């Protein structure tokens, strides 16, 4: 399973690299799955982040129990991915990153506003 996701990372990294060479900004929108800090995934993720201008992290719910009820999965990977994204952003750009979650309507329930 990790191999399949590594292939996707390689493809998106190559696509983003070509886009950047043409002066096109890049945006990665993800819900954090299948993020892991295990290799070879993590080093490939770091390479992708080097050519990513904007990172959108889809957080359905901050509360883990609520998130699991809404999506069927915990939100742990979403928060695992945030720390390295912030570290890479600060290293590359010299400033921090805002965490702003989307306001999805899931099962008729509006979610809380952004967190800064």
C-alpha cells in the first residue's frame, strides 16, 4: 500500500516541479490520509512540500470522537501531517502557517469557524 502512495507522491512532485518551472503556483489539498512518517513515504512527502506553494488541510472536525462519527476515521493523521508542514513552511519561507479549516456540511451539521 505504501508503494502505491509513494508513486502518487512522485507523480505529483514531478507535476508540481514542471508547473513551478512554468511559473504556475501549486496547491496541495488533502485530508491527510495516507500520511505517515515512515520511509520511503516521508522523504517523498518532504520533496513534494518543497514545490508546494499552498497547502490546504481538510479538517472535518477538531474533536476526535466527532470526527470519527462524521467520517468513520479518526483525525490523528490530519494532525500528524500539520507539524511537518509548518516546519517545512517556516524553513522555506521564514514565517508560520495559519491553520484554517474548511466549513463542510456533513450530515446536515455546520462546522465551527476557522482557527488562527
